[in-house]
C-alpha cells in the first residue's frame, strides 16, 4: 500500500474527548474516525487488524470443532419473549417496529438465535456435543460509551454457543474453550492478561470467567491475593473482614441532630466507621414502589452485582423520593417498616456496640448488639472486597487492580434451552433440555486492548501477527532517482515474497516520515536514503527497539522475511 494513497489521516494533537491511551493513539494514527458516540468507522489499517484477529479466532474455533454460522442482526420480539429477555433487558436493547407494525430488535447477543437454530436442526443426543459460532455486528445502546473501541455501541464480536448432554460434558468443553482463549490472546500479541471468576450478569448461568487485560486505565476492578492464586472480578470477589472489637452495652437512643452521613455521625460520637451500620437504599427497577435497604458495616461498600443476585431482581440506587417508610440519613433495621425488603451483610454478623439509625429525624441508636437486637435475620455476602481485606483462601492481604475485559465464557446450563422449549431425545428416547455454554470475544475491543498495551511515547507498537502491514518502508529523498528506483524495487520484491508492505512514497521530510511510522506502529521499519545507498545498504529497525541495523540491499528481502518468521514464532 502506498502511504500517499492511504485514506488515513494522522494527527499531532491529542483528541479532546480521548481519555485513555488506546483511544488517543488509534485516533492520532488515523485508525478510527468517530461517527457518533460509541460508533466508529475503521479505516483500512484498523480493518486489516480486525480481519487478522478474526482469522486467528476462526482458526482456534475451528480447531475446537466449531461450525461457523451467521445469525441475523434483526430479530423478532417473539424470539426474545421465549427466553424472557425482551422485557428484562432495559434501554441497552434497541427496539423498533417494521413496516408491518411488527416488534423487532437489534441483536446485542445471540443466545436466542442459537437456540432457535439448534432447536430446528438437532434432535438426538448423538448430535451432541456441538458448537456453533459467528463473527457478527452487534448493537448495544451503552449509556456511557468510552475509551474509543473499548466500550462502544456498535461492534463486531465472536460469539460461540455449545450444546451438551450433561454438565460433565459442558465442563470438559468449557475448559477446552478456556485454553483456546489463552491461545487466541497470546497469538494476537497480548501479554499482561489473566482470567478471573466473574458474574454471569444478564447472560445467566452459574459459572463464568472473564479474561482481563491488566491496565491502570481499565474500568473493571480485579481483586488479587498477594500470597496465593486467588483472583476474581470485583463483582464476585469474596474477602474475609475482621470484626471490630467492642464491649456489649445496653441499647439506647442518642441525639445526632443534622448529622446523617457515616462520616458525620462518627465524628460526633468519636467512633470508627466499622462501629456503625450503614443503610443503603435501592428501588427495584420497574417497580418504584418496592424499596430495598441493604445493611452493611459503615466502613464497607455494597456490591450491587452481589445484591442483585441475592434478590433475583434488578435494583437501582434510590433517588431520594418521598417515602413515609424511611427517614433518609437515620435509617436503621430496628423498627423499619415491614413493607421494605431488608438485606443484611455478613460483616454485621456477631457485631456488638454498633450505632444505627433510629428511623426518626435527628436520632440514632447506640449499643446495638446485632444478634440480640436485629432478631432472627439471615446474613448474606453483599460487600465489596477491598485492598487490605484478607483472602478467603489463604488469609493473605488482598490488592485491587484495574483491567479491561477482553473476553468471557459462561456455563449457561438450561436457562435458554428450557425457556425456549428446546429438547433432544436421549439414549432411552426421553426428551431433555441440552445444557449450553457461551463464549465471547469483542474484535474491536481486542484492537483497543492491543493499542492500550503495546505502545510508547511516540505511538503504537503493533504485534507482527495483527499489524496491518509487516513492514513500513520510509524512502528519504524519494525525489532522488536512485532512491526512487531502489525503493520501488524493494517494495515490489517484498510484495512478491508475500510480505505486507506500507510504502511511504511521499516527498516530505525525514522527520514527518519517521513520526508517522512511529505513530502507526508497523513492526519493521526499513529506511532507504542517499546515505544508506552510498553503502549499498538499507536500514532495518524493529519498532519496539531503539537501534537499527544496516543490511546489504541484496540481502534485505531475506533478512526481513527471517525477522518476520521469528516474530511470528514468538507469538505462538
């Protein structure tokens, strides 16, 4: 490809709306162009990266006996009503009516379509296990798209769906896909990534893992143990929390005036936050009249993902509207209306000498013994793990790091096959619902993650396996006849050898050419100039290295091919 003809505008300036490194670099390198919030055009370099990533994914999915299909982007309401998700998913799903006044939707995931296909083509246990997958455009109307390709609304995704006779077979195949994901991410050049246990969210199911790229710019929080292999997404992370020491004492009302927050009450009473009971109010989504109060120790935070799982309902933060059943800032478990759903975190179990709201203005209750005063309640884990908490496995100290989700796998069970009445005949002729697994990778997010991890102060440093071009030729003084002749020949010879080449054939200064080469990040830079040709040589430099090597012009093609093979081999 001639750089002079490439539809790809590079920028010196940092885009004002770009907040993380990968977004900045992909925009500056001209790889992406925003059309609307969370919607981007990929220019040729980015599209070539996307296709190379898709090729690697296809190879790994085919190696695991996958059958590539293509589900529709647009689906009818009825298909999603069978699974129950048409009404349970909120505004993220785009719904519309077609010209026949039929309710339709844009696919944001394709479990329903996968079951629909399998239900009409698979009838016997002898056809199982089987896995179908696709690479397809999806649309999810994210409320807060961010980070360029990291969180978008329209995206290309690989999603795969496996069907099994029993849980043991799903478990076996699930870990085949787990291993395949590690191969995929290594092959596309990612390095600092791990898998963590995660929440299955709207996908459903009981077992799920996310693959996370560790980066300070990540929006997900990952909990690690410093002393063992325990790690989990914050949504499901468990920690051991030491109980505060306190003497048992009589329960009594105390005046706290206008002090309502944990910090204000603690300051007034000169006690640590761990000696208070925090009340966090939620409303059930879709039913503003149903309120939930989660009671937790005052020095901890509620994990909403855990709370939703405990309740089996989607909840949102209470907006503070008027309710005769609660006194905001003075809410306590003792005497709170029975109309309100109460959830008690395990951090409160066995606590004494606590302070909680009195359910009336200006007063709290001190000396609370949870076992004595809260009555017969059930304690559940709805607390966020935090740095410094103890590991549930070995007791070591936990730490929290940020990450970007680059892939996920789920054991779905029969959530979809049962709700959509998919059955197959077993060995004895009895019909049963197959058990499913689900496996996803976002292609655009993979590009963003590569950019996030592989860069320096000058621009992208792209892995050989997915770089748009393997070689970037910089012809300095291209208006010089000798440079033009040798550069054109090298370009042609490399292409004849099967090498992918971006050729900077512009008549501009060396500084501009080098800046663009660094910004775009092709793995190998080759420089031809009057100076190198005086020695009948070219200059070859790996993008990630500081120094270049002079190579005889006659050996340039073979040397470049050897370097490419070596780089690709290192990614296997």
